[in-house]
C-alpha cells in the first residue's frame, strides 16, 4: 500500500476509556460508538463526500450488527450501511485494515472504521444444553489449547524468562506516562466527550514499582498445577505443567474497560482537500500460530508486516502494542527487537484500560496523535495479540 493510491487515515478520535462499571457503566456499546462516529463525520462534513460504509470491531456485545446500529444512532443517515468485525482483541484494528483494503481497491472512497466495547453492559451467555454460564466464546475447538489470556500470559512469561520485576517496571512506566499525558492535556484533542465524560479514569501516577510489588500473583498455581487451557467445559487443560509462584498480577495487567474509537479511511486526495493531517497505510497483515501462546500474535503479525513493507524494527519511531499484560508486550518487543522508547510513549492499556473490540483502533488514534506532535518522520506500527493465537499489525506513515 504505497504511493498516492494508498489509503489514508484522518480524524482519528476516541472516547475516554472508562473502567467497567464506572463512568460508562450504563452505556450500551452503540451509545459509546455513535458519538465518536458523529464527531468524525462532522470533521469531514466540509468535503460533502458520502460515507460508503461503516466498519466497527466488537467482540462481546449483544450480537446483531453494531456498526449499522451505531451509524443510525450517530445520525449518519439511513443510506449509510454498516458491518461488524470480530477478531477478538484485534477487532478494531482489523476493521480499519478492511476499510483500507476497500479504499485501495476502489470499492469505496470514504469509510468510517474503528471499534467499540462495553464490558459493563456485555450480556451474560450460557450453553443451551447445560445452562452453564460462560464469560467468553471459545478461542479454539475442543481438544486444542484454549487458554484464557491471563494464564497464557503467565506461561509466556515463564517460557521467555520475563521476570516479575520487569513486568512491574513496565506497568509503572505505563501508569506514569499515561497519567502525565492525561494531566498535561495531551489526550484532550483526540477524546470525544460522551455525556460529559472526557477523561480517562484508570491511570494512577501513584502506581509505582513499590506499590505494584504488593499485588499477589493472579495466576499463582500450586506446584504441578496445569495452566488454564479450556479443552472441555469443565476447565480441563493441557497447556503444560508449571512450578513455582506466578508473576502476572492485576497490577501489571490491563483492566476490563468501556470505550470506542473511530476514524476516516479515505484517499489522499480527500485528505488534501480537507487540509487535515493524515497517516498513509503503508502495509497491514494478519498472522496466526500456536493457540497456546496467543501473547506472541503481535510479533507474528509484526514480522509479516515488516517483510511486506520491506522495513526493519529500526525504521519505527512510534509503536503501539496492546498492553493486555506486561508479559505479553515485553515478549513481543523482545521478539521483534523493538526500541522500548518508541513503544507506548504515553502509556498503554495497563494504565488506560483495554476495551477489547476498540483497543486496536485506539492504537491508531494514539499513533496519529503521537506522530503529529513529534518532529520525527519515521513510521509507526500498531499491533495486537489475539486470543486463539492470532495477531494483526499495521504500518502507517505521515503524509507530507
């Protein structure tokens, strides 16, 4: 996706990210997505160009077509269609990737894309034969590794030798940088207020290494216990036997969150006509591997997108990786050889929160803001690791 035919991203916006049950506790997922879509559409209004489609990522909502519901709620008009994407934690980034593909092919000229999630209002689900509730759908079929992301992060930390101290240090960095960015107003321009909520509520400057060290391991098995692969509904697992205390805690992990993000994906000509800063989509990729190690998905996709773009890790000045767990993002950084100073410069999901279906799109909002504010012409990378052993990644660069 190079040259003037490449799609561009502009008007990237998001809601504040709210801890589940707090500021957005009563907001349905379409109620979060609609104000952001409306804000993006308003910024494009001077061009008088019709929106060809709305593509939104979501993975825990009530079902149906969120994108269409949110589009109508945003007042985009009955003639604007919508489609919803589910690639779990990579859904929002995948939605933008699909929009970029349509623009590049000429099948669309302007698509609004992003993602939304309301952990607060996600419905309870149950198996029809037993009535047993479950918190998430399977990531893999019965008989295959299907760990929850927390136990999988614990296993990844053990396999890669990522210590508790290193994880806590990264979490402290995330909170310190996000709290500073929020309090300095660096998030203000990208946030669309929803019912008066315009401030991320999770970052805590006080969450330093000493405080994080007080957290007990969240997945602290007894010696010989087997970490959580859901091969059967009763929780039987086969990811492997582990020994000793865990290192993944609530402090060095993300929180359940509510939020939405959206942006316009269009042509460079429209961006020039509007006079808006834009990011060109240089390359994008999805990848998959061992479902027992889903935390490495961003690395698998990262390698593929680097090859596709003919770039190396040293070419990036800005990187955003979903910080579901410190162990996960550190493993991806190690695998790709990334300079940690380029990664999550204003903090990430450990501090801000992780609204699953929106998080991939939030990475692009953050890249757009960071790249616009910096005197650095290098490219940016957004990447997500996904339950079930998948990854999605995108490389963007500033349009001169």
